[in-house]
């Protein structure tokens, strides 16, 4: 984009973005868990707790086949592209 004499190369920008992404990889973020009922589509909170890690067996004990587990982030800095999990 700019000549090399200005000290800016396209690879510098790409490398900085890559490093920024790596800082968030593996970070445990705060989230809540909700359940979407298959038959009614109603969304109910699993609990009022905010989690960084949850035992999936406890969540699945309250689910039926066809329900969805919904993960809700508590911080605007993060987004989950796949926040609904179908229970088979």
C-alpha cells in the first residue's frame, strides 16, 4: 500500500491483527446458559449464575431431545458465532 521507505508494510498490519486474535484464544469468558424448548420455542434461564465453565451433564439433565442450549455472553467485547447447541 505505502512504499517501504515510510516504514509501513502490508505484512505488519496483518501480523498485528493475528497477534491480537491469539491473545483471546483460550480466554475463559463469562457467560450464562439458557434453554430453548423444542415444542414452544420458549427461552428459559438455566440458572442465575454466571459461568466461565459449566458441567454439561447438569445442563443436559434438564433438556429433552430437540431442545437448544443457548450460551449468552456477558461482555460486549466477545461474540459467539455459534451460540445455540441442538440436543440430540
